[in-house]
C-alpha cells in the first residue's frame, strides 16, 4: 500500500512506536489532517519553568486523553546518530529511579560496567577487518552475563503495567521529524497517576536495558523499512527529495547508526531536549481546569528549566533540476513524486491543502476519477501536502495495476499537475474541499485523542493556534490561488521521482 | 505565532536564573543517578504511584434503545445532540463464510460494489458528487463474518445521507464497468499481498488451520474466481443474502427518535424478509496439527506464526481465556511474551498472541518477527513462555491481578462515544451473546479465579499441537534442520 499507515494495529495491541513514517512525512490514511477551530475553548497555562499546558474540558465521557510532547525529532540529529530521537523515545519507557527497579542503587555499578564494555566493543567492531574477533566474543559474553546480573533488579515494563492496571489505554509514543509525543487515555479519576509517572520520567529517567532495546529498534527497522518494499522506497524518496535538511533521513535512522548507538548519546539528547521549557502537556476530556492546574504545578512545577536547545540551521537549498532514483526490489512496481513546498506557517500552505483535496480526497478528486474510475490504471493513488515545521513537500504516490507501465502512471500524474498550472479549477471543486474539511472538523470532535494530538502537534510545530488559522485560511482560498501556487511549486525543476522496479527473477 | 514568541521569552527568562544549576543537576541525575536534587525535596508526592489514592468515579454508561421492525431488521440507536453529526452502520449477515467453493470472493466483491457501483436511481458519479459536496462519507465492504455499509453525515444533510444509505443497501446497480474496475483492483491487491510477509503468512496460516473451509480462503477471492464472476451472480447474491432479517442497524448522533423510526419505516418497511436460498456455513474440519511449514522469501527478517484452532465469540469461557491471554501475549507490554522475547531478549519488535474469536471457531495464534539468525531461537523461546504460563501454579497473583484490573478499569473506553456504544450492543446481538453481557461483564471478570485460568489454559491451549509457519530467507532452512524437525516448503507464487 502507498504509505498510509505504519501502525501495527493488526496485532490487536498497541505497539510503542508508530513512530517514524506514521507522522510528519507520511501520507496519512485521511488526507485532511487538521482543522480545529480557533474557537475551541482551550486554556493555555504556563508554568514558571516554561512548561506549556493546553487544557480542553469536555465532559461527554468520564475519560481524558493525556499527551506530553517534546520539540525534538529526527531534525535534531546529525549523520552518525540518526534515529536517536526515536531510540530515546523507546528508552523513556525503561523506568526511573523508582519505576522499573527493585533496587536502583545496586544497578548503577552494573550499568557502568556494561556501558564501558559496550563502548569498547563498538570501538573494536569499527576497526572492520582488523577487529579482534576473540575480544569481541569475550566482551559479548561478559555483557550478557552482566545484563543477566542486572535483571535481578529490573521490574520489566513496570511503567506500562502501572498505567494498564488503572485502565490506561492507547499507551504509546511516536517520534516524527519535528516532535516526539507520549500518548495515553485514562479514566478521568486517574489523572494524578499520569502526573506522577510523566513528571518522574522527565526528572529521574534511567535508560536500563539499553542494548536489548537497540536490537528491538533494529527489528522495528527491518519490519518497517527493509522487508517492506514501500518502506524501502519511501526511504529512498526522502533522501532523494532532501539533500541538506534532516528530513532526508527517516525517523527510524540508518542501520549502521542504530548498531552504533551509545547510551551516553541518548543521555546527551535527553539533557538537551527533554526540558519543561521544550515540552507541551495536552489534556482533553473530563476534568476541572483549576484542579488540573494545581496538579500540574504540584508535579511539574519544580522541575528546573534548561537552556534553550540549539536551533536547527540547515535549510534545503533550492532544487535546480529534476531528480530521479530507482529501487530494484523483489516486489511489484510503485512510484513517488514530490515537489518542495513550504513550512506550516507559510500563507501558501492552506492553498496546498486545497490542492491536496482537489487531486486526492474522496471519489470525486481528479486523480481518483481519472486513474481509478475512468482509465483504470492504478489500484491506489494518493496526494499529500506535508504540514511540517520546516519547508516540506507535496507528494503523490501510486501503485499501477498489472500490465500498466510505470511510465504511463508518471505521465498521467504530470498531466494532471500540469492542468493545475495551465487552467483555473472549478469553483465546485474548491467548495467541495472546503465543505469536506469543515465536516472533518466536526468528526474530530468525537475524539478527545485526536483533538489532543492535533493540539500537541501544532504547538510543537508552530503554536497551537495555527490549527485554527489554517482552517480559516483554507476557507478563503480561490481558484487563482490554486493556479498561482501550482505554478510556483509544482514544476519539473522542483520535482523528485523515485520508482520501484521489480527485480528480474530470471536474471538473478 | 504570538504564544510561541511569548514562550521563548519566558523560557529564556527562567532558564537564565537556573541555567548553571539545572545543567549540572541533570548531569548528576543521569550519570550517577543517586543524588536527589534540592528542588525535588519540595516534591510533595507519595513515594510510589502504587500508593496513590484515586477519587471514586461513578460509572453510568448510556444504553442504546433497541427495536425490531416488522420485517425483522433490528435497530439500535443512541441520541447525542452535542455534535451535529449522525453515524449509521448496517451489519449484514453476508460474509464470505456463506460462499460455495465456486463463489470464493463473491461476498466481498458484491459488498464493495454496493457503494462503488451506485444505485439504480442514483448512478455512482452523481452519488459521489452529492455526498462529497457536503463532506459525507458512505462506504461498504465485506469480511469473513459479515458485510457492512457505513454512513457519516452532518445532521443537516441527514435526509440525503439516509436516501443513499437505503439505495445502496436495497437497490445497488452493479454496472459492468464498475464490476471490471473492482475486479482489477482486487486482483492487484492479491498480487501485492505477496509483497508483504505479514499478509502472506496470515493467508497461508489460515489454510493450514482451516483447509478448504471458507475461513481458510482469502475472502478477496482468487485471480481465477474474480475473473469468472458475472454480473448476474452479484445480483443473485445480493437478492438472496441481503434481507432485512439479516441486518442489524446501529445509529448514533444528532437526531430525533421519531424522525429515525419514521425514516427507517419509509425506507426499509416494505423490504420483505426471506430465508430462501440462504446457505448455512460449512462445519469446520480438524486442521493440520503439529506440522512445520516454510516459505522462502529473500528478506533479512523472518515472520513466524504458530498455533491451533481456538474459540468462537460466544464461548462461555471467553472471559477467563481473555484474562489468561493478557498474561501470555495479549496484554502488550504487560504480557510475558513481550517481556521475555522483546524486552529481555531483544529478539523482536512485534510479538503477540491472539485468540481472534469470530462467529465460527477462531484461532489461537502467536506471531513474531525477528532477524534471520534468531528465527528458531526466538520461536522456541515464545513457545516455552506459553507452555510455562499454562502450567498449574505458574501464574503469579500479581499477574492475574494486573490482567483483571486492567480489563476492569479500561472497560469505560467501550463507552467513549455514542457510536462505540451502539456498535458494542449491535455486535453482541450479531455474535449471539446475551443482551446483559456488558452489564454483567465487570462482575464476571471480577469472579475469574486462578482455577478458572488453569482450567481454560488446559482446555484451550496445547503447545504440543501447535503448527508452525516460518517465512524467511534460505539461511533459515539449516536452522530448522538443526532442530531435526521435518517440514514442508510452501510455494506462494502459484496463485
């Protein structure tokens, strides 16, 4: 399937990291991902240490969606440590001085020994051919037995179990390029539990079981990217589209970087970014705002703020000509095409979202009508305008039916994008998109979780009020805007194309 | 942008006074992890969250109304004027379990075409334009146990929404060009399922479990069956199977009860019920027991499934079994499988055990994905975890408690939205569970004992009868050989 959902809900239980591609860069299963109204009665409350809380009371069910998001993602990484933000997200479930342990004091010396050996081992492995395999084997055995020793003191997955026991559901976290979010739904009378556990893991985290978790993350990469043709193509697409900006690597990170993670790197990352002044708490549901403020003050108020993290300075230079790349893989063909666009706060963004609707939402959009209904050339086709903190892209992906060449698909998409530049669109098409986005907003009101996620996401990217601003701006978009924006961004010199070419089995 | 600027200013302001201190402090916490900082001495919290006391919370879940129309159509509804929207969902006993061997894929194709093909009075294009202009969605589809049509519409557009809802249920058009489109797209999906190790093993494991039974077939059909279907077969299937006495409708949202009853009577009141030509689903035969199968695919991670047949949805032991499986591998991070295979072993990102509980007998299946070299080690570890968990006396009180408390406390999330409430009740009736099931669920859960868990473990979980399916690259074969297990290699290209 074209990148629609990286969630592993098929297993019937939530998996910690729907991370990576599921947010930020991906084509979401729903094409419009926005539209809160600025009139939502959100209360913004600021603690002295810089922590922002967004509180939205809703009393239709005795439950609350709770989230805490940090303004850190794969954007804050550099080559060599890609995937660190995501690895750190995994480590945040490993407990604290109190949680996940029977005796933290006793663990400390063991962990120090493990770290020392693990670093020696990584250094040795990096020697490549010259590495001393005997030493490596010896250290591996020693690490294994030290880990066994530490397990005496570990209470496995205690954080999650404490939540579950009290009825917590949807316990999860995800890392995107722009931010990291820890999510949970609780019965309304259990909010103090959330405060206790979340403040504790910011104040007193312990990254135990680090080396086993590295393997888990590597398995996650194998599942999402290596063994998934679409994941592999998506990775190639991003590194083709972005040359300079960190959007060029996926949140999961490159395999060699994952293998070389060190615990101290995660601790540095944590120290820089997991500060109250770099975080936002969002509660949506059945609580009293004044009581909420008191609880938050009690648990989070005394956590010290930290220096403002260093800014991300790299900007993607202007693309000076079409780019192409090919992935040869034992799977059926597919294609991604992308044009550089703008950041979330740019006034052209709402226009791009209308273009997304015209091209790709529902059964009356242009790509569906032509490519599925009329000419029956694809089994799926989707367009998506990124809503990202830094300049993103407009992306189209498609999967051809058997017997239809990928060239035909590409040509057809080029024609449809060309029409947006050459002709003004019908008023009806624009109005349909606007009406759909309004209806989607009403639908979102059903879910505390979705409202909380939108607030957290927008607060991290550009301030939560941007939700309402984009919503209002979309309603003002005209046919002329659509043509102007298509001409400005969706041109061939600004285009990247990647294609999955099936491996020729007879030749291999 | 205003709050953002303010927040930056404030954080600079507050961090300057604390900057040096906080930096050092955090360093101390992380590197030495022993010293307690001065600020946390002011932290007036209990030492451990286990000691927290929570306020009482009354739990009065809403209950939907139920009535039955004269033609047998059952309606559940729940009003909620707080959001100007209505959802309707028709669950029809029209799943692929009713297909004959020459009809594989017909249930799903027909269900998909209800919406895709439009109705006799409203061609698909017209319906698409009208619905999408008001931001409404109307969808249809089929699965093994049932087919369904779902509507989401703003309450101001409810008349139009229910018009189309009725039309596609009662008088779908099945135009030839749309049938061809759907056949092409489904055929493509079959082809692309072979690119996905999860899909391949899901389909192949079902064949191992159910042989020729409809549960063992791909509900999408096969390339050949799809090519063979004629328009008349779809019309005939719809006429025989889609009858009001086979439909449970659930409606929630912003409407008046009188309006709903009147509308449903107008639209569905003259639809006659009939059981003529309606087939009984086949009996499930014994599956392949204790065998090992291998599928070769050149990937760096193996996908493993093992298990045997399980239970139906209406099994009276479902609640204790659910508690037991929470401990084994259904409770996510709180389960033994995740703790042993993932957290401690680092073998897998995905590992879980599932009782799937459908209308007919389901499966008990464990799934995991791990890098090639660990394939059999991880598999054996997972099997050992299950065997140990069902040994009498092996479960701890803590585990049992956690599983029960968790299910008890998160029960409230079944009632989060009016839609989830009507759906929950409609589902009970569909699966033949008593209508007081939800009311009594909590009490039944509380009453589950260790003896119950040991009894159901012995009765429903048999590690010696697990069949095993491994998908992986050619380096996996010697790993299976090492265990001196004979296995059959399955080919997936032939379909």
